[in-house]
C-alpha cells in the first residue's frame, strides 16, 4: 500500500488571505523563468531535489517531495507540450519509472514523445467540459508553451498567433477510453481553460493523490471553488514556494 502523510494542509477557504501574498512576496524573490533565486520556502526543496530540474519552475521538486520519489506511479499531464522542456512529468517517467498520458493539441510534439517517452501515451486533444467538439486553439510558433483556447491570452505574449482547430475531450472520457481506473498525479497547465477542464473531471472516481494546477488570477477562484466542493485541500507547504501553481490533495489522505 502507498500512504501519504498530512503535509501542512490548508482548506481553500483558509488560504484566501495567504493567496493574496503569492503575487508579491514570492514573485519578488523569484527570478522569472530562470528562477535562480528561489523563494525561502523553496530553498529546502531545491537543496533536497535540485538544483537542476526539467519543470518550468520548482514543480518537479514539489512533486518528488510529495511522493517521496515514489516509483512506478501513474500520471495525467494535461497541456503537456514538449516531451522534456518545462515538463512536470519527464523526471517521473525517465528516472522513477512512472507511466501516464500526455494530452496536448499540438500534434508536432507526438513524434518525440514516441521516441523519448515510451511509457507515455500521447493524445492530441484539447481537454474541456465536453467531448467530440471542435474548438479554435491558439499558439505562438516561436513560443509554443504560450498556447490556449483563449486568443486574448496568447496575444499578451506576441503577435501572429497561429490557430488550430482541435478536437475536445473530457478527462472522464479520456481516462475511460484508455482503460484507466487509478491516477496518482494530475498536472494541468492549459492557460485559463482549467475550470472548463475540471468541469469534465469526476475527481472522486479517480482520486489522484496530488494535483498540480496553474492558477492565473482570472481563474484562481473558480479552481479553488472546484477543489473545495470535492473535498480537496491545498498542500500549504508548497503555497509560498510556488507562485504559479496550486497543489491539491484529498482532505482525508488516501491509502492505496
């Protein structure tokens, strides 16, 4: 059986006041993208699991810390993008033997997943609240990481966003189609579309032990409301160590 102990857990309602600080105190101590000066809360994580990483910020350190470098888990990476760069799951697969599903609408990434990540199933969908629809998906050719179902979002990072028409799928349908019944970890980074993706996810069925989800200010409250309604709580240990993401775990720790 796998067991996770309680790790400074905060109810989303309790975290509201602290969340106000994450845009200032933490960002002031972190150098964007390079993150050469981690926040004080991230220093012990970097010392234990760094200093190198494949994730954009310190996500990899926190995921490894939560699972205590557990081997052979199962992940779902929503908005997976490149197989290695800025990946929250590359280390899990290549070093710890995890397997999982990478969901990414930009089909050009599939070849390298097949070549370098044989334990990951690449699926070219846009995760949303409905399946079998087609939506416009916007991305910058020189910054494919800046991609979203919202053109307003991508336009913030440069002109000339390219448009793809991509099929949608709910997480429930995706996991059912793949025959998945158990998920250890979910990573979600889909630039303002997170609430729509969560609306198509029956989290109680799959009960991931940890969810790492990007939480822009525009959608942060909707994300908090969803997890609170599902009995999930914030892992407070990581709240000020990571200004970009929120980390959720079941309020009553799962034993597997």
